[in-house]
C-alpha cells in the first residue's frame, strides 16, 4: 500500500469520526433539552462541547481506563439511551461504554445492555424544581450564575430567580453586572447571552429573567413579590458566617434554606460526596459548603484514611491570590497580605487543616497546615505529607485513588490525572474539586510516609461542589449512573 493510499484512508477515518461526533452532539442536546437527561464522559461535561472537545475527552477516557473508548461506541450507547423513557438523569456514558465492552458477550446488543444497567431509573421518584437566590455577586456568585443558567435546560432542577446586592440598581449598574457576568479574565466568555431590562431591574440571561434586588439586610426582602417561593438562598458575601447571622435569611418572605459558600460556625460544614448524607435537608435549614481547599483535600484524605489509615500529616497549600490581598503594597489587617499580590509569594495561614475534621472527625488534631499565596489569579495546589498506619508504595496509593476516581461515592470529586506535563493553568475550568496528580506521588522507601499533590480550581471546581450540595439541599438530585 502506498503512502498516499494510507493517507487517504486516514482522512476517511477522521471524517467518519467527526461525523459520528456531530451525531453524538445532536443526541446529547436532544436528551438534555427534551428529557432533562445529562450525558457526561467520565464526569466531563458534554453539553455545549464542540467536535474537538469531545474527541479530546475520548482520548483522556481511553488513557484513564487503559482501553480504547471510541466515539462510535459512545454514539451506539447514546442512541440506546435515547430509545428509553428515562426520568431526569445524569449518566456517565464513558463508564457505560467501558462496561459494555467488558461484558460484550453477555448481552445481545447495546440496547439490551443499557436497559439492564439503567433499569433502576424506572423506580426513581420525580423531583420538584427549586427556586434559587444568589445573595452576593462576586467571583463565586458569578460562576454559580453561569453554571446554573448553563444547566437550566427545561428547568427541572435549580432555577436561578434573583440576585441580591447592596446599593442602588440603575441602568449603569445593571450594565456593569452584565458585563462582569459575560466576560471574565480567567474563565473567559460566558457561553450564553446576557442582556439587561432596566425597567424590571433585571438581567436577562439566556432569555430568562433574573431579578436584581437591592437590600441592606436579608430580613427586609420579600421574595414572593418577585414570584419566588420556598427558595434556597446561596450566600456568597462572607458577611454572615455563624448560625444566628445566616438564619436572618430565613426571616425573608419566600426563603426556606440557606447555603453559605465559605466555612461556617455552628452550622454543618459539608464536603459533598464525603459527609453530606449525615445532615438531611428535612432536619437542617442552614448549611456551609466549607472552603475550596477543604473540598480539595477532604476526598483524598478520606480515601487515604479508609485504605491505609493516617496517623498525622501536614498540608501546604500553594494558593492563587484572592481579592482580600492588595494589588499594590498597602496596609492590611493580616501580616504579609499587604504586599502586592501579583509580585510576591506570600506565606499566610489556612484553616483547611482543622476544617477537615468537621467533615471527617477522625482527623481531629492530626493535621497541621499553612498556605503560600502565589502570583497566579486562579488554580491552586495542595501538598499532603502523610504518615500512614499501613505502609504503601506510590504505585499502590495511585492504584487505590484511581479506583475511587472510577467508581464509588467520590467519582464527582476526584479526577485522576495521567499528565506528565500538568501545570496550574491546565486545571482551570475543571468541575472536580480534587485533581490528583498521579505522576507526582512520592513514597519513602519504607512506605510509611507519602507526599500527594492535589490540584484544584479554587473558583470553578469549588462552585461545582456548591451546586452539588445545593441540589442535595433542594432535593432535586436526579437518577445518576456513574
């Protein structure tokens, strides 16, 4: 066969792959917008992805499970799902495709396999949509707004109805709020439309009205005046941190639950996937989503404790600079944080080491911690130096964490990286709060001490954890297959 013949065959194969990917995109969109069924590929989002994105995700999937995951197989499984009458669901089509090939001799075809695997969906109870109000509209608030509106679909889960800020709301303010939502220096442009309605004092996001409400204190607001009732209030301000202060939200007409996007005092601090089921929303009205660093390290620490036991350890977080630091040298209430954030590495404290014990009490008194703020605007790294009860090699630790990333209760929380070239900018935009760097794991010769490297998008990954917890609180979690 000549070089030209080989080349022509390669071109034909690539064209077939891309046509199949277009078909995949069509099915993903139909399932989402018509049936509220969300397909993901090993927890990676497929909604609004282009052809190249989806083909790249298949390359990652194949490397992750060490078995080729073909776009043609994915389309076959997606077509089978499309023939079923499923309730609102979130289904990992990568995991299904992988399992189908493992059991390909046990089923007549893909449709029979999918019907067997997803049979549990038929007994799944329906869900009632929940109104959501964002109280505060800073970095996390805007990312939550983006993700909530991107995933509204038919509105069967969380419905963003209003945003509360301080100060007057006029056309100029609305235009500025809309601009900050639409364009972001780190996370780039919002993949949707943002307009304003000055008369309604509202943002029009993807054609949907989201009211902008001005308030000095939470108890003064009547949400029912905006058609909002039984709402979940997500507090992003950081102004209210304890149970009494956060409970002021519940005095507002139309509010029923509160979720703080920061560590809280006197309220359950939740790392979704680790301890959320210990606090039922029927019994608790005020929740905290803890911190970005706590959400990054707690899933990995749970795996290590359950698998090897942890005697003690130290956390060092290499953290992107944040809004509470100075742009240029100036007075600051805390030592060192007064120095220019984009020019200096700044040693400061973190409460994440102690905060872990609120989600995992077994770690009470076991972890020391510190932080170094570094000159990047987003993307952080937690370094865990752990003394183990049962010695383990780097290979055995990696194998265990990979298993947890593939199946079990922490698949949404842990992403397993195989990349030898991974750097901080690569993890920006990851929905997993913990990106485990398998290539960086260190173990001592006797296996008693290991050093683990856990990357995290301290804005976007954390925002996804907030939304996961919000869905749990609102009782709008769908049937899932991971």
